[in-house]
C-alpha cells in the first residue's frame, strides 16, 4: 500500500521575494507612485534588499560578510536588521529610521513596521532572545517589543508601546507596559487582510483617569462639597485658573466655567 506524499510549497527565490516586498508597498503606502521611485528612494526597501541578500549567506555559515552587509545597510538607511533574523514575505518598513531587528527575531508574512520600532532582546545569553511576530502584524512608530515574546497573527501595537509579554492573535496592545485593549474592527483592510488603521485605538490611561474623576465627583456629591476650593459647596467654588479643566469637567460644564 503506497502512502500519499504531500508536496511542500515551493518558496520563492530571493529576487522574487524582493519583488513581493516592493509590490506590497503600493497596498500600504499611498505616497508610492512607481516602482522606480520605490527602488531608488525608499530606505526600508534598501535595508530589506540587503537583508534578503545577506540572510542566505548567514544560513550557509558565513558570518563576516553578512554582518558587513548589515552594517552598510545601517549606515545607508539607519535601519539595523541582523542577517540572522527570519523575515517572511511581503515585509514593509515604512520610513524606517531607527528600526532595529535582532538576530533571533522571527517575523511572519505581511508584517508592517513603522519608524523607531525595536525588536530587541532582554538577555546576554545565546539562544532565542528576540520576539516572534505572526502574520499580518502592524507595529506603530516607536514601539518596543522586547524579549522572546510571541505576538499572534494580525496583532496591532500602538505607537510608543512597550511589549514585554505574549499577545494573542487579533489583539490591539497599547501602553507601557503594553496592555490588550478592545479596538473596533477596521473597514480599511488591505488585500492581504492587514489593518492599517492602527491609530484608531483606545487610550486605557485616559479611560482610567476619567473613571477616577467620575468617582471623585460622586463622592463629593455624597459628602456635600463641590469643586476644588476648601469647603466649596457651589459651582462657583471651582478653580477658574486650572488648565486641566478640559480633562476634569464634563463637556456641558466647561463653557460655563470658562466664562466664569
């Protein structure tokens, strides 16, 4: 009895992969006009091309030449991609300045990084010490993902967030350290299912502060005081010079207090 043999999918060659990297830009960057412009003026493309050429050499046991190619890319583009990192297809670094991708980082297909992103390690020991990003992840500007953490598919990381723990797929994380928050479903998906509306995310810190302010307001009503002045009992006892009025007071009272 013969057993069925499953054929493994044929991986595209280096130049085919580079062509995919360039083609995906037209889906994610409305400023892209022509392939000639992308090939000649996009630093993210230059860094990825040099990585695509250096990574196979690293896999064959070469060390100095791939690292030197990575060093040239860093000088040229301000993007530091270790040739030992594993990066999937249709990878896009938008703007790119300040992006750092460590040696043991693993990145799936259709991932987008913005400038200032760090996929860094938290240990000096050898072995897996950098993050793993699933397919379709979008990482906002300035975000740091540290350690051998795993981000599931289609995770969105808010700008300047610091991720130090695993994140389940289809989640949005923001803050320092990053927390999972709810986010409305985007209606602006790319053909590969990437959600580029990473700016449409809630602010958990502002939400917590608003909740605390509302509780303070209820407590003041319970004990019969009003406003921030000692012993105040009327609306006129509010401090009129406080610059935080836009945060502290409900919208229906801001105009009244401003005029006062």
